[in-house]
């Protein structure tokens, strides 16, 4: 409630002069005159104009209608270059944004997992390189040193330099190859593991390094023919995965928290933790069971550091051993603070020996389904994967690369399709190199992404080149990512045009425990669609469904990838529109412009994009490339290939922020 102030008679007799309307008008007039001269005759005007233009783009993209209008102009080739984002966004990862994610729950590290922004939180702008950015040092020299200015963050070198992680050396960061548990170098540490694990000889090929630091372990395992995917969250060290990728080592920003890791079951021949600090026995051993889901039968698990014979962690160490016994893991050795187990082949053990009350997952659980799916407090059944998948039964490397694995039979005529796909990509890669003169196979290309990998034929045809490929597959049925791992390659689930429904916890809404599956479908029209709907419901084994007609469908968000800007030298995609099109409605779940802006974020300056698609789609993409500041050319496909495909080759220009936008 306000207060009424009563003036005394003395105050009324001696009134104080108050501001009048004329005073305010005069003040505003003189302020406008001064501002006019500042804007016209000083550099401030240029600076404000530039920032105003940037703000206009950002405000337009924040409003869904204005955003769609802007996208439509870009797709029609009627909009100039997309504005650059601010200097503070050089390392921006939309789904791992600490500012937004810090407001989320800490339980099971939920806040460190993927949490992507909504469209109204996503400005349409291009991520700039940092000031002083250099084209990265080429492989294999990059394993040992990188440019400091490409990621000028000294925190990790200051804190971990004494353990051999990395050090500042003039214009470079250098990497001696050490780690917290192997300060004398990864090479000596790997030699120690070789006493107990068949690291050499091709028995093991795919590995997962959990909580990897700057990924020196994975980088030096390459000498043994083992392809290691290293992961760590975006945490207080800020840039450990960014350093790994700049070095040319396969790596991914990822957190073992509340969800399954985005890989199929039985993917890795070797799983490794060197002081990763994952509480494997917490939450009724949920994290250990996730490791078990991903480890191939007959594969090896190596843990160095806490709690293995660690001071004041006797209980944690005892619990870890108890879980391993309950799952019938064979203890290979305990050597100091390192323990090595071997996973058994088959599911019979848990039913006979279950001292901790662990249970097998229900038969309806698909152990290879892992995109935005909550962790299960149960042990995945290996028998759910048909065929020979165990270490020792699958062919050794490199024979396994071209031999069709049993998981290929998930596709109709899968063996024949696999063999034809392998031959097709051998022809295509030869055409890419010899006719299109792409830089594949040269030191200029190290980090490669295949956005729509299928069986991994593109990566398989490049296996003799000094590069690695991140094979990306959508988590749909039937999934082919398991085939990619069976043949000795690596990859990850990712849906570029996310269409899955989410709950309040951000996870995909599914129910795998119901015998009768209930679904709800939104369709644009029912006219002539009943046969398609019946087919979709049959494939998804839906018993009861609600069909809702929708006349207007808004664009959703194209899901960004979990990596830093400037990760890849080369991005390849076949049938790009299929990645964002809803398989039921046929409508795009997000727009092509957002996908290309995300590709630009992931691509290094002077990097290459190759798109294979229909002539109509290629023409559409060619209208957009100027807006994302690429230089493009269009080519015919190789003569041996059938169909109407054309090939667009684009190069990202090396642009920098103007002084007014820094």
C-alpha cells in the first residue's frame, strides 16, 4: 500500500522548483541531437548498425513465423549470406549448453546429457571460428601437437600437464601421450594390458574408452589396429573432447547418466575406463549393466583407478567384484589398480548365480534400441541378437570388414544387399578420387562423417586411407548400426530430424513391457492412406491405435549432433531429405536449411561436403549453399550406377568475424 506525504505549512510557503514538461522535452531534444552526431560522425554508428542487423536476424529466428519466412527465402535462393553468430559462440554445442543445462536435475548427471533447445531458442546464424584460427595440423603429426589458437584453453594443460596429458609449447599444445593412470605414456600402459588381453593380431577391433580425457589411449591403440571411440561429457575441463578431435582421434561428447548410450548391443570388443569415475555399482548396478549391454560376448572390460584396490574405497571395490561375479565375468587379473574381466558367452549364468538380485530384461526389450531411451535396471539378453557375435567366433580383423555378419539378415535379403552395397561403394570411392578429385586418401582429410551410413559401405571402402569415419544411423527398425560394428567400424545413433515423442524427463516415450502395444498417429489426410496406415501399424506391432487427422503441421527442431564446432574435414550424405522426412506422413519434421547450418557448424574451414540425391534435391541444396558461405559444383554420378542421382560437392570458405561483431 502506498503512503501519502503531507507537507507542512513551512514547506508550502517555500516551494521547491519541480521539473516541468518543457524541461523533459528540452532534455530529450538535446539527447537526440547528441546521439545523431555520434551515429553519423563516429565508428559507434557502424558498430550499432552491425549489432542491430545481428539482433534482427536473431529476433526473426526466435519467432516461429518469422523464422519460417526466413527459411523459405533461403531455400528459394532469395536471401544473402546467413549472419554470423557472436564471438562468444565459437565452441557452441546446442544440446550441451552449460548455461541452459545447469538448471536441470543433478540426479544421475541428468544435466550433463543431451538437452536440445526448442526452435524458438535457436537463432539461425553461422558459428564463427576463433580469432587466429589455423587449418588444423595434418595427421599423424596432429596426434602429438595442435595449434593453440584453435582452442586457446590452458586450464587442462595447467592442471594435467604433470600427468603427461598436454602442455603448452609456444604456438602449440603438445601431447606426450600420458594420462592420470598412465603418466609415463599410453604406449607403456597398453604394453601392460597386452600381457592379459589379445590386443594384437586382429582378435579385437572396436573399443570404447569411457571418460577418456584427451583420448591418448585411443589414439595410441590405432597402432595395434584397434579403432577406439572415446567419450567424455562437457564438464569443468571444457575442451577435452575438442582436443581429442583436433588431434584426429575418434571421439564424442557423451555422458553415462539416465539414458542408454547411443550404440547397439554387443558393439565393442573392448571397453576401458581409466579413472573415469563412473559409479558402476550405483543405482543397483545400472551403469555396469549398461556396460554389459554394449560389450560383445567374449569381450574384455578393463578398469584402472578408483575403486580398484583404492584407499578408503574397500566397499566400492567389493561391490564391483560382486556385480562382476553375479554376471559370471571371468576375472583375468588384478594388477595394482587395474582389473580386467572377460564377459561370458550366453545368458545362462544369471539365472543360476544371482547373489545381488539382478534380473534379465523382459523378452520384449530390444537391447539395441538406444536413442533417448532410459537406462534399464536389468541385464540385456544376448540371445536377443541372432547369430554369431562373440569375440572369437566372428572373423578377425580385417577379414570381418567385408564378410556379411549375421545381423545383416535383419534386412530382407540382407546378405545380398550387404555384398552389393560393398561393391557399389568401392566403385563410388574410386570415382570420387579419380574423377571428382576429392581429397579422400590425402593428409588433408582425417575426420569424416557419413550422415546416412546404412551398412557402412562408404567407410569400408576408405579403410586403407589415413582417416576414420563416424557412421551415423537413425534408431529405426531395422537398425543397421550393429552391422557396422560387426564389420569392425564405429558409429552412433542420431536422428537428424527428431520426431520421437518425449516425456518430461526428455526421454523417448515408449512402453516395451506391454504385450498389447498402444499407439497414436497424426496424419495429414485419411484419403487414400488406409493401406499405408495398416502397414505402419503392422510393422510397429501396434494392437490398438488412435488415428488423429491434422491439417497443419509445424516444423520441429533438426537435432544437432553431440560434437564441437569444426570437428570434421569431410561430411558425406546420401538421400539427405530422407533424414528429415517423417516416414508416416511424408512431411518434413524440420527444414533443410537447419540441417545445412548444423553441417556447417560441424565442418572445418576449407572442409568438404558431398551430397548424393535426386536432381531436384541437389538443385534445392545448391540454392542454399551461398547462404551458408560454401562454394559448390554439381557433377554426374559414376557411369556404372543406376538411378537419377547427381552429386553436389561443396567447400566451406574460411571466413572470420568482422571487427564490429567481435
